[in-house]
C-alpha cells in the first residue's frame, strides 16, 4: 500500500510516525493531509518505509529554514548530515543528493519553509550493525509560522544525551523532561551534566551574557546549526564571546540568557529555575541581527 492511497486516518497516523522521528510531533498536531507531506528519496513513502523508521528508531536528522530555495549555513548542515551518516551507518551521504531532494520538496515562492531531513538505514533487519548500511532520506516540509515564540522559563535537570554530537532520533528523554518541566509550571528543560555544568536545552542551544561578552557552554551538546550561525554572525559584527564551562550556580551572575534553534533563530530566556533575566536588553536584537546577517546559499 502506498502512502498516497492510504485512508485519511491511516495517512494521519503514518505522517505522525514520520514527523515524530524528526520533531516530536504527535498525531493530534498533524493537520489534514496536504498534497505532498513528505518523500523518501524523492518518492511517496510506503507503509513499510514508515514502519521501519518507527520500529527501529535508529537514525538522525537536520532542520533547515528555506527561502526561495536558499539556506543559511548549508555547508554546515550537509557536512553534519554526512558525518552522522558515516558514524551511524558506515556509509556516505552525498551533499548533492540532499540538495536535490530538498530542492524538489520545497516550492520556489516567497514563503519561509521549515524542512526536516530524516536519514535512516534502508536495510531489512538489524542483526548485523557492523556492515555499511545504505541511507534513505525522508524529507518533510511545512510553512514556518510567522509569529515569534515568547521568552521562555526553563527548569534545569540532570540529563545527558547519548552521542550528543549527533542530532539523532532518540528524542524520548528530551520530550519527557520537557513534559515534566511543563507540569512544574515551566516552558521547557535545560540540561546539566553529572558535574552540574550546563550543556543544552531539549531541542535548542543556550548562551549567556555577563555584561562584557557572550558566554557559551562547553559541556557535551549538539553542535546546532543555529548556534553555528550565531557564532559566525558575532565574529563578523565584532561581538566578543567565549566558550567555557558554566555551572548552574553561576547563572545569577549573567545579565541575560538566550536560546537558539533553526526554526526560531535567537530568542530570550526570561527565567532559569528561580533566576530572572532581562528580555528587553538591546543585546537580544543585536544577536538576532547577527544571526540574520548570514548569507543564504542556493540549494
């Protein structure tokens, strides 16, 4: 059975399976199906394709913000996708292949699109994980919401992701800790390692400002595409920054805190645990300008 011929409910369920691997979207969040909801290697995914991804849950992904079929930080994104494919599957992921698949998936119009590229092994079974496995590429796209999210309040919690350098699909811990934080009255969770050093948020990187320079944590975390673009922008705009270990009990010494990810660029954190931060400090706008100053590269 092919994806485009499935029943309405079946299509919603299969779409939820595919998107949950790349963004934690539940079936209730999935709208009525659009004409094109995602393709695997340029073709509509079969039930078998989606079942394999859901049952194995072994893979990685990346998210791109696209305008007029152009991307900020494209080289970084393609290099990370290839590096993670080599690490997990022992095979290569050609950047030109990814560019073509994304280019085919996104309309060339004035809207800003959010594209998720989910990479999974196209194998019949997982009895022998030492052999090289060919990679399948599942591309999904949706228009990016225009409204900016409000400043967040987050709760710190000890949690360390497996292989933090890989943007992998093992997201259970991320969303479970987000759920627990929300149940306690916060918006999200900020992760600490065993030494109580700050690493990252559930699906975002974090940074601070001490009144003289931006301070970024060095505990093991995902090297996100957004924090990469922010570093480039700060260098080009002459905003000093340093990367060092940051313990959670140091946060009271900072004037502001911010979070970064590709869909939302750079946004203020208003509170971590009981510590409040400025959300009106002019540096917030300067950081956003640094991010947006990065070039857009055609796919």
